């Protein structure tokens, strides 16, 4: 009886010939005849199933609250970056103007008009340390103002979004 149980179990389908048939790789091609016609002596390949292109997922979200502390941190760091850029740009512009000789030319123009040129020297009035100090002070004030304004705008947005419902955004997975 145990012999019959072993024979009743399903067995793997083996090829009829002594040699195993070579495996044929399926390819997605534009020519359907190429994939449906098996070469001689091989196992037939199923035709490729054409699936429709997957639809892009879309999700509708609404921005109802902005954390004021995170807005303050981000605006502070961005305004610090802007301040550094302003100081570097002012230094480069001053060096370029000095290299071209703009300050000396303006001093010569003022002296040619008959004004007292001994008291007026634009190179001394607008020296590099004076310009960099003024731009640095302006940038520090700008950092404080931008950080405060961005935080106030975030708080106002939170108040308005409770009344209106926030900004509705649709995100797509394209």
C-alpha cells in the first residue's frame, strides 16, 4: 500500500526526451510573432501579456499648520547665508571698483570742479574696512528683521488657515 501512495503523489513534469529542453528567455518586443513562435525543439513560450501603463498616483493634501519655531530656525539660517553673501559681494565689488580706479576718478572730478579737494578723498571716506563694517551692521539688522517677519507670517498663516482650511495641494507620482 505504501507503494501506491508514492505513485499517487504528484510529480514534477519531466521532458519526454533524454535531454532537458533549453530554457528560452521571454522578451518584451514590439514584434509579437517573435515571442509567440517557439524555435524548433524548445518548449513553447507564453505570449507576453500587455498590461496598461500604471496610472500616476495622486494625493490631495492640505497644509493647515506651520510650526513657528521651525520657520524661525529656517529663516534665521537662510538670512545668515544671505548676510554672508552680502558681505562677500560688497567686498568683491569694492575691490573691483578700487582696481578700476573709480574712487580716484571721482576724487579728480570733484577737484576739477574747483571744490576743495584736500578735504574730500573718496578713497578714505569709502575705505574697505568702512564699507565691510557698514554692510555687516546692515546684514545683522536684516537677519533679525527677516527672522521676526517670517515667524510672524507663520503665526498669521496658522490663524488664517484655521478659518479658511489651509492651502490644498495635490501631489502626483509622475
